[in-house]
């Protein structure tokens, strides 16, 4: 199992979440972070985001391991 936590404005795209704000995705060998996010409607947004796996920044093609925690954080800018 992989846990996915959508942060900030992305929370609206999460299916039902647990008390930690995460939802579970059944781990499949070779599954990437992008594939785990494919279980959401996050692709409908134009907001750029950063992917963290176990609190370390990773690319969307990062291959997940059973037990990983994926966080998706919106990138914001200000002036």
C-alpha cells in the first residue's frame, strides 16, 4: 500500500481520506508516483506541483515501493 497526501488546493481532488489526510493506493510493482496520482483528478488543474516521497523531492517517474508516502504540494509564487 502507498499513501497519498494531497496538500493545499489539491485536497479537493482526493478521494476519501483517513485521519492523516491521506488516501491509500494499492501498490503494484513498478508503479510510479505519476501512476499513483492518476487515481485523482489532479491532472485537470493547471497549477504546478512538487512531489515528495517520504519527504524527499522526486520526479513523477519515480518508482514507488510498498509503504511509501507521497505528498503533492502546490508550487506558489508571490511578489
